C-alpha cells in the first residue's frame, strides 16, 4: 500500500496527498473528509468511503463552441464549473510577453503555449458544509514530453463584473478582496498552494511593486488545503466533453477550506462570480510570466445567500405596491432584515442579498386592495451559502358581493320579488344566480363570490300590485373585494274603475275609455254587471261625494278620457 507523504519543510506547509488504499478505497485528507470530496487522490473517480469526486458531475452538458466550451452543474450541493481551452495551437489564448500576475487588465492575444504550460481544461467546484465554505480546483494539461514536468497554475477569482474592455479576452476589472490561488507543482512530491488577496494598500507579493497589487502570499497548511497530481497512474476523466484517459502528470487537483483560510470571515458576506486560470512559467510571482489563459467563466462562490421574491394574483391582476418583510429566525418576532416592494412585473425589489447562512421568515406586510394574503405566509425557510432562493407567492383575489334591497314608492318593503343576475352587459349573459326578497325587502341569498367584472341584474318576477323599477335591467361593474349595495323601487299599481250611467233610467252604459292616452276598452255594461252579480241600481245610485273623485252631471258618454 502506498503511504501518505508529508512535506515538513519549514518554508512550506505540509499537505496530505490522498492516495488509494486497499481494494480501491480512497484515502482522503482532512479537508476532503470534511468537505465530502476526494480532492487529493488525483484520479477523478468516486470511491468509498466518500464516494464523491470530479466524475460525480458526469455527464455534464458542455455549451458553446469547441474548443472553448463551458459546463455548469450542481450535484449533491456542489456547484461545478468546467472551462475548456485550445490545445497545442497558435490560436490558443494567452498573454502578451512580459505580462505578470500583478498586471491589471492585461492584453490577451493568441499564441501557442509550451508543452508543460498548455492547459486544456480547468474545473472549479464549491460547497458549504456547516459553517465552512470549501473550494476544489483541478487542471488538465496536454500530454507531456517528459515524466517530471512542473506545473504552475494560478486560479483568479473576481468579485466584480465590470469588463476590462476590448482586447482583454473577457477579463473583469479587479477589486479589493479578489482572490488568487497559485498551484505550484515542481514535477514531484506534494503540490504547494498559496493564497493572495487583491489589495489597494499595503505590502505586495512582489516587493518592488506598489498597491494595488496581490498581497504577500500565504502558504496554505495541512488541514486548510491539500493537493495531488497523478504522478503514479493514469486518470479517467468522464466529466470532460468526451471521456478521456489522462496520462501521468496531466491532472492536478486541490481542496481548500476557504473559511479556515480566512477568506470568509464570520458574519461578513463575501462572494466571487468570475474565475479564470492561467499557467505560469514558474512559481515565483516576481519573475513568472503569464502563459496559457483558460476562461474566464462564471462561478458562484459565496458564504452568504440571497432571496428573490415574486408575487402573483390568482386572477392575474397587478400586485404592484405589495410589501414583503424579511425577519431573522423562525417567526416574525425576529429582527427585521429588510423589506422589498412588488413592481408591476411581479418582482419584489430590492433583492434580499448578502444573507448569512441561517433561518429566516418572510411575510407580506402590505397586501394590495382586493386581495387576501397567500395562505402559506408567513413562510419560514433556510438559506445556504451561495444559494439564490426563489420564492413565489400567489394572493387570492377577494371576491365581490352584491346585495339587493326592494321597496315601494312609499319606502315600504316589497317581498316576493325575484332578481336574476347575469354576466356581461345584458340579460343574454350566463345566469349567475337568483335571489328573492324577504319580508324586509332584502333579496336572499346575496350574490357572493363574484369575480371582478361586468354584470347585469333584472327583476324577473314582479309581485302583483307593483311595477318594475324603470332602471331595470341595470348593468354595473364590481372590483375585487367590493360589496355593492343595490336598491330598487317598485311603484304601486292601482285599478281605475269607470262607470257610465245613463241618468234617465240609472242604467249602465258601455262607453269607450282612454287612460293616459291609451285606449282601455269599454266601461261596464248592464249585462256584465248582472253576470258579475253586481247591482246595476246600486252602482248607478252612488251619489256625488260618497266616493272620492266621483263626478256626475251632463257628460258625453262616448268616449270617456282619463289622464
């Protein structure tokens, strides 16, 4: 069995070189064990007892145009980014001669890299385990001409997104706190990892330079970082665009506990969104020239998370103006973290960003008129490092109600009237329902659970002795949550009885009658009175003053006009 090798030199801190134990069991170092990633066995293959390595991301979908494709994937909480590069060609991307690590926004051109400096892929993955943010790195280079080729690869991670401009190959401008990890492998033994931060004041790694620059590098010690190169056996790479067996010295990897390395301080949110790798001529930053460039590409390495809130209405109505409040902890009694306001497109702004890992509760503290709060609110959830959690809530539209009241022209209740409600602007719409007025003139049941819109109401049964309100049918609109009260007046109706008696013999005389300008038939005849059992003598014997409005005298009998 191959044993671990420990470098104990004072100038560099030791790394644990994870090797294979009996029966193909991975022997991981402390960083890989804590992270759950075989970061120092240099073989890419998942093996017991961790069972997670670079090939755990396969199959990965590589997009773009070969040979500069990229891939991203999240597996078991690990966020993976793969970047591909030109190989053994003058079309390869690289830096102009003399470019050093401190050079800001260097010019990127095309050139063929030397054999040992020609990278064809780099891999980056990150995950938060507990309170620690772990970063794993890997590089793949072309087949080597010698069996002891050194490798010097710098991985740069940037916070900002402002482009360096034309001729920079997509690089972004550096900002304070950017991170540089230099991977130095001298052709044998254990690789050494060094960490620098971009500073705007203070001492530089290259003593002759002045800030802004890369800070004096810190050599990462065992327990903070570990690394290995496949010096003893080939390695099968299945996360590559196509499966590939890598020869000796063609693959190197590392694992770093960024929290233990001091990159992420407790309670301070920090993150990196861009990364690239560059091979260097040596491990000495003061003299090393930048060679083959791979990337840049997008990464998401953060010790904090963010929450994006989207708001919908059940009826598709605008939710603009709704306010959400975020609290720390498992309920709304926690400290207020912040608020966001819903815009016309449903997005709540600003985004809840830079949230330390933990538990939060979100509530809608201002609900738009006409809506009820989503029943799932308040909502408690957790945020992981690097996570952008998207939450969507739907407020149910509050239904409208229509109440109907019926009275007569003296204000008295009119029972027994039936009202029918239709959708739309006339009575040809769909019947929504009916109600009947009770003894108090209230139409029961009220029209409830109405969606916002236009409706038409009509009195479809009018009680005897009353005329329908002249405003009916009535078309109206309701909005969300509205209670509309409608009142209608049915005027009382009266009989007009006209008797025409011939004074000479006190007999009934049938005479045409016009009422309000409309022909109303003939007055009662003697025969009709006899059939009805009415006394003709008694009817014609009614004297003036015995009934209101009664008139006698000399009047023409044909026709009688009443208005």
